[in-house]
C-alpha cells in the first residue's frame, strides 16, 4: 500500500523551483494543473523537475503554462508509462531528458 495518485490543482506552488519525485513505487498517476511552478514565464537559469524511479507510474499530465520557466526536465526509469500529456507552453525553456533502463 502506498500513494497511488498525486493531483495538484491550478495555480499552485508558484516560486517553487524544484519538483522531485523519486522512488514512489506505488504511484500510478500524476496530474498537475495549469499555471503551477512558475515565477514569471520568462526564461530563467533555475528550476528542476525530475520524476524518476516510479516503476508503476502510467499517466503523467501537466496543465497549460506549468513549469514554463524551468530550466531542466528529466524523466527516468518510468517503466510503466503509457500516457504523457503536456499543456500549452509547459517547459518552454527546459532541456528535456528521457531515460530508461
């Protein structure tokens, strides 16, 4: 038994510059609403989003403009991923990394 779903509403966690999920073995779904994890929408040299070692994560959904001004986005070791949906202008300035085993 563990956390199976994380859902973050709209306009949450602004000014937070690091979002890391690592080793959540029971997690199956992650949904983040619109306008989350941003400061001003302009390109910046900070901001890390990393989702890794979540072997049962099947669905990832991120709403419009979330993480727009983040610099780095990494997905790794998500062996069960089936669906990834990004809204408009998510990770607009980010370097993207997708890694598997």
